[in-house]
C-alpha cells in the first residue's frame, strides 16, 4: 500500500496588522474639516439670509401698517369759478382794505378786467391798494358757505406799467370779523403769485376750505400793489339754492368744450342723425391747414332754393372767444333733435330758411387757447391768427371808397351805393388766408342776414363799424338802414334774459347802450375794415356782431346756463330773415333775371337779385315804393306793404325790354355825341 509521503505546507506569511498611510489620513481629516467649515459657513449664510428676509418682510408689514394708519393728503378739488370775471359776483360782493385812486376800486379786481386806457384812468385795469396803508387785503363774499378750492391771480392791465402781486396769504371767515389764515402745518401758507401782469397763475387749496368769505393778503409785489383775481368754489351738497351757473338745462345736449377733433366728430354725428336736413362742407383752410367747417341745415341741403332766404351764424373770429363756438354746436344739435321730434317752430325755420353755421373761423388760434384752458388764458392769447391778423378787422375798406365818391357827388351815378367792387390790388394786400376764404364764401351764397358771435362784452353792435373821418355828425356814423339794424339788434338783445341788465354798467366800463344792450359800433369802438361793414357794402347781407358775455372762455359748468340764456335769442334772430319783402324778377317770357337792382325809395342802399332772379329786402313794417331796374329793361315801380305778421311780403316784378340798348348803339356810332333832333320847320304865314 502506497502511503504518500507527508509534506509540510509552509503558511503565507503576512503582517498581523494592516499597514496605513498616515499622510493620507491627515489629508482626509483636513478635507473633512474644510467640508464641515464650508457647510457651517453655508448654513450661517442661509440663516443670515433667512433672517434678513424675515426682517425685511417684518419691516414691510410694519411700514404697510404704518402707511395704512396715515391719512393720505387729498387731491385738490376742481371747482368752477365763483364768477368775478363773468360778473355773476356783483360789485357789492367785492371789498378791499383801500384803493389808490377812484378808478381802482375793488370792483375792478376781476380776472381779465380791461382798463379804459385814458390819462386819468377813469376805469382802472385792476384793484390797486393805497400805498400808505400798513396791511392790505382783497375780499370776496360768496353770500353763503362754499368750498373754496383755489384762487387765480393776475396783474394790472396797463400798456406802460408792470404792477402785480408776487406772493400772498389766504384767509377765511364766516362772519367777516374773525379770520383764519390758511396754515400748512408749520407756518402760514405763502402762495407764489405772478411774475408778469398778464399771465394768470392758479393756486389751489388741499383740502378745500368751507367758508363764506375769502381774503387775499398780498405780501410782496412788483411796482404798485395791483391785483385782478378769480375765486374757485364748489357748492356744498347741503346747499339747496345752488350756484347760478349750475343749471339743469331743459335740452339734453353735449355741454362741454370741443377741440378741433371733437368739433369735427360732433358735426359728423349730427349729420348722421339728420342726413336729410344737414350737410357738412368747408369754406376754406386756415394758415396751418385746418379746415373751416360749416354745417348747412335746410330741407334741401346742398343747393339754393328759389325764394328761400339764406342765413349765417359765424363764431371763432377770435380763437379765445369760445362761447359762440359752443353755442353753434349746441344749436346744431338742437335743430336736428327738434326737427326729428316735429317741433313746429323748428320745422318752419328749417323748411323755410337755408341756415349756415360756422363754429370756428380761426381754428388755429382756438387750439392755442384750448390748450391753456378756460381760466388760464389771458385776454389776448388766441385772439389773432397764426400769421398775426385780427380777422374781424382784416377786410377791404369799402367805406372810404363809398364816402369818397359821395363827397365828389358820384353816388349813385358813377359809384353805386351797394355791391361796391373790391380794390384791384386787394389780393396783394395784407389779407389773412382765412379772410380770403370768408370773402369767397360770401360771394358764392346770397346771404340775407347774419351775425358773428364774439365775447368780452355783453351787447349787440351794428354797422357802421368805421367812423367817418373829419366829420362828427351822428348821421354819418349810421347806415341808410339804421332803423332796420336797430330792430335786428334788439331782436337778439331783448330776447336774452340778462343782456339788458346794464344798470351796473358794461363788463369793463360804463354802459354805452342806454340800457338797451345795443350800440352803433362806430360810436362805441370804431374799427376800419370790419366784417360787418364789408358784408353790408359788398353783398346783400346785413351783418351784426353779438357779444355774448364778459368771460371770453367760460368754464364748462357754465355752458348749460349760457345755452338757456341764448337759445331763444338765437332762434328769434334767425326768424328775422323773413322780415320785409321778397320776390322774383322775370322778363316777359318768364325767365328769371339775375343782378337786377332793387331800390327802395328813401333808403340809399340797394340790393340785387340772385342767380335765380329772387331777392329779399329787409324792411320794417310800412309802405314802400320799390323799383326794379336792369340794363336793357324798362324800370318798374311798385307799392309794397310790409305788415307786422311773420313772413316777408311778396313783391315781384316783370320787366319789359327797352330800346335803351339801341339808343346806346346809335350814340356809339356818333362818337357818343348827343343826337340832333330834327324838328319840322315852321310854315311861313
């Protein structure tokens, strides 16, 4: 048996402990320490950020809570003017500490008040204080408690002096004895006033102050202490009486100011509502390219109907006299609405008269005044065109042509007393582009009656507007139709509920109308080249100027009251276009004769027939000998009666051909020498 040989296995020899690199251990420990430090730093940074975010949120919450507890200061309240400029505030509501001269009483301290300009300052252009007085104040009595929200100040109206208040305090009272000066929490509130004499400066109170009386206490001034002002005030909700200018108008119309874009849109809306009786057209463009829009209102818009008179109202000759603009936009709305509602008076007017309404003859200047706003434009801003023309006084002077011919005995043999031709070079003269457009418009349409609506006074002025030089006889200031013009002026003024209230004088001086609210312009404020004189001497149209009120740019809140005051007057004046006689002039074959001269015995001013042979002659009630005459026809004279009933009296003519043309031909053949008449020789006895 084989027994293997026992072998000895040598075991694997290894250390009984693990070998370890102590250099690696130190590095690892260092890494671990750095990691722990990094994590600790990150944790500390996060804790810091979280704490900062927590503190920020806590601060925001605390600040929000603090702001919630604070009462925010109220915004200034927009209140309308109390009425110093418009004269709703009467003279006895204005008091002052003193006055420097007789013409500078507190009643002169109205915004935009104009001085008389004479050497003695009969009517000063502001309230001016006595310089010897220690304290000065200007007081307004609202006659009841109101919310005073601000004042507007202006300097003295003067051509030579720069007098204005540059700083002032404001005080209030309920009994005119105990006064409280407005305080801003630290001291008496000092308001900064004017830096020139013309530009209005507004200061508002926040919050408004409830009181009956308000005083302006001047603290510093330039030149003499002189002031013009307006006060802004709101009616208290508990005041059942209300302000005079807060009227609920009986007509639902758009009572607001309209800039050029708004005006155009308004006219478009009216045209869409009444397409059968309205037409929009433009009579030309302004110097800046704005269209001078007109609205025609008639039962057959777009053409002249034979026998139907044409009437025009224009406004905005001066861009800052804006009430006329808004009244014509309101009149458009009213006529459209009432015609659709079958108002018999409006139906009769629209069906029987071709009405033209032009709300803005100077659109460039209006945009300038509109940008400044109702109270902040001065007396002159926006008065002239972009080129610097006063449109109303920019027409050719035909008066001098007529009066010069009269002095030489040329009227009417060589120079007619009507339709006086324009000077040959008038287009080369200083005429505004707006004036040229208006003249062309006048020549295209056979207007019978018209009025331009202006502002800054409250009266109706009629021609002549130009004073005849070197002669002061009153009759030479009057037109041959003076009695008719006076009636037309009275038809407006006496239909207005307040225009004849002249016992306090005019807006800026004494009453020049004798209590009638009408005046001959030449005897009041004569001008050369007026639109009214031009219209009378170059066309058939009788034109007057209607001055609507002392405030050229009344506040929007006053428009309802102004509409109520002027609505009846606007309608009544339009109805006068049918006063007098009217007729048609034909030849023996029944053909209409244009350019026939219609002469009324005793009135040295003729009119002409239109292209369709029709004519209208404004006359007061009475009996008249009327003659129609034309070249190549035998004149015809009729006795025409004008009654007191509404509507023009018919007075037509049929003219027969004359042999005058043949006589003139024979005279030309004979060198225009008199033709010798051959007489039969006497028979010898």
